[in-house]
């Protein structure tokens, strides 16, 4: 039996802990918030992949055993984040195999290898025979935990990327935006209705925010969305920002892409002078770059933002791009990044682009399909790091690459735990 420390009680950490228990290991989960913390943060949003592919056989089996088959959602059901947590993840965390093993509000701050500093024992098997040390903190009190294997399932949300040119913070960004500006807010009427919101980002998160705001404009007609998003490369640049996957098996994903592209195309900034433009809730600024932003009092009673756009981009797009925007609200859905600080004392070879572990990143770069549903896990060897028995699983394993799906994470869990069962850890397995 190995002592397996799992960081994060998100879907992948929970699936890993349950399988580890079923394989007879002593698994402990350390969770800095509560079970499903990140999913609940965007719980109002509907997942576009169905329940059946978001969950494991062993997880569904555990719930069926303790609560009965009827407690499980149907395989084809598309749940919101909250429903997924309430109907699957939280019941999973309460399964008898995990009783007393999930340590909530316990943050892992650092991981090291006992008696081996970063520069010691490079590539040596001796390094791998010492246990891991985990510095954890709960309610201001620190302690050290020991483990033979560490599975880092701590995700990437909510470690956001930046709005500025080339990915650095733009002038004023650090002072003007708070963490909440980078999340996926519930589009509440009292907060966004009849107001102007700037949405920045070119992926499905930003698209979700744009579509929800456009729906609100049907109730509150003065609701406006200014959207800064990259256009697709030629010859698709006029289609809108989102790439649609031919015959996309995830119907909801395709519906969202089609809807948001239509909103963007109709609201393309070059059409701003057209007679329909004032009635259309969205203005799309393709490829605009934010030079600076600052929060400022607006003519209403709350603080808004003043945004300065890069002039050189305005020239490229003709004079259609304004140099300045004033908005009431800002949503910066510009992507997430892994927090690598917790494993910086370990030997991890990272990709210099995605910041995910290099072997997996190389495989992902080599993938030709644009459809992330076509992806599979690439086996346990690809998930191995130079640091023996340290694995990065789940969304964090993809680093800044946003193509991760739960389906892949579940396969990773299965691959790694199966390989641990066979491998010698230098201790009894
Ligand atoms: C809006 C949105 C919609 C998505 N929709 C889909 C979808 O439809 N289908 C799909 O397959 N995927 C979807 N994804 C992608 C992905 O599946 C989710 O992000 C999923 O939550 C990833 O699971 P995870 O377990 O890897 O990480 P997370 O769910 O992010 O869990 C990580 C956990 O680790 C904890 N943690 C972090 N740091 C520490 C620390 N230092 N110490 C202790 N605990 C820590 C966190 O609090 C959190 O509970 C979506 C993502 C987003 C953002």
C-alpha cells in the first residue's frame, strides 16, 4: 500500500482518490477550499459534454452502490456546474471509501523530497526512495505530511492570464482589475442590465459571457457588449472569432459557437454606422489590443473603466477602431495558467509555451484534430516527470492549453494508477 497525496478535490482529484482506494492505497486529498470549489465558482454554466463522458465507471459505480442507480443523472444529460457538483462530485466525496480522507480548507503550499534539495540527486534512483514532504496549511496552522506518490490535480482555474499585449499585464491592469473580473460571472440583471460591458477573450468562456449578455439585452434593451476577440485566420476571418468543428459531436458547444459568431459578425465594428447597429447588442472589435485600462467613476453611481486601445491596430483595421472605450463592467476571460510554485522544489520538465509537463505538451502539439473530444490520454509514460512518482493530472496537465476535457483526465487517472499498481515504488505497493 502506498501513501498517495492528492492535491485538489475537483473532479479529477476525487476520481483519482476513489480509484486509488479501490486499488488498496492510502489516499489523502488536500483541498484548499471545499469539494468542487472551482466548478461551483462557475456553477451557473452548463457543461457542453454529457454526464456519461464526464464521469468514470468506478465513480458511477460507487454512487450507484451507496445511493442506488436512480440517483445518477442519465448519460446524455447536460448538467450545469452546480448540478454536476451536487449530483455527482459531492456524493462521490461522501462515499465510504473516502470517509475521513478529504481535508478541506487545507492548502498545499510546497512539495519537496525529503533530504534532497532541487539540485541534489538528479536522475538518481536514491532520490526516488525518499518520501515526499508536503507543507500544508489549515486555518493558519501549518504541518508537514508525508507521501510516496503525489498527484497534483489542482487545476488552473482561477490562476488567470493577463489582458495586455503579448500576455503581460497592460498598463493599469494590476491596479484596476480584481480576481472576479477574470471569472465567469452570473449575468445578473441588477449588475449588467442596461449597462455596457467589455468582454475580452476569444474562447468558449468569453463566448458564454457574450451570449448571456446579449440574452439580457432582450429584457433590458440598453445592455451593450463590446467584445475584444481575435478573428480566425484567413479565409475564415469574417466568420466570427470561434472555430466551429465540422459535425461537432458536442451539440451545445457548436450551438454556442454558431450563436456567438453570428452576434459578432452582425456587430463587427466596421458595421457600426449601419442602420441596424444601434439595435444590435454586440460590437466586435477583432484583434484589438488593450494598451491601458483604469477604473474610473462613470456618469452612473458606480465605478466603470476607461480603456485605451493600441493605435497601430486601429490603423490596420481602418479608422473603425476607436482609440478609447468607456464601459461600466469588465469581464476578462483570457484563459488560465498552472500555479507551478507548489512544485518548484521538484524536478519537473515543463513546456516553455504551455507550462504543462513537456512530454504531454509535445504529444498535444503533435495532435492534428481541432476537436478536443477526439483526444485521449497518451498513457502513463507521457505523464511521468523526472521527479519519480510525481504526476500532474487533470486540467493542470495541459498547462495553458485550454483543450482539456474531463474524459481525458479520467483516462489519465486510470493510466497512472494502473501503472503504479505494477511498478515498484521502492516501497510495498
Ligand atoms: C466554464 C468552464 C466550462 C467547462 N466545461 C467543460 C465541459 O463541458 N466538459 C469538460 O470535459 N470540461 C469542461 N471544462 C474544463 C475542465 O473539465 C474543468 O476545468 C474541470 O474543473 C477540471 O477539473 P480538475 O479536477 O482538473 O480541476 P479543478 O476542477 O479546477 O479542481 C482543482 C481543485 O484543486 C484545488 N486546489 C488548487 N490549488 C490547491 C492547493 N495548492 N492546495 C489544495 N487544493 C488546491 C482547487 O480549490 C480545486 O478544488 C470547463 C472549464 C470551465 C472553466
